[in-house]
């Protein structure tokens, strides 16, 4: 495992040599997760909650209630739960 100066995990290599890489934004929140040919990008709201997650082919949207509980989830495949 490889860590940045701020102790952020940047890379994990598994026993089968699969690698997962992580990048962080200026607030030390995970910005990107890169595994094989897939990149997952996190977007955050003003309360530092993940509001959107984009992968190579799907977008996931998250909405929260007033006490920060997940209230709605939607994705680009037209799946929604409340």
C-alpha cells in the first residue's frame, strides 16, 4: 500500500496484482478511484456528502434529508429509490 504525505491511501495492490488507485481533492476527500479501465469520480455537496458518483458509463445521484440521511438515490439507468 502506498500513502501520501497526509496519510491518504493512494494505491492498493492485491495478491492477484490487481491495482486500485485513489486521488484526493484539496479537502482530502476521495476524488477518483481508478481500477483497471474504470474511473469513478466523486462530487460533494456543501456538507461534504457525496452528491454524485460518475463511472465510465453510469452516473449515480444522491440526495439527503435535513439530518444527512440518504433520502433518494437515482442512476442514469433510470433506477430510483426513495
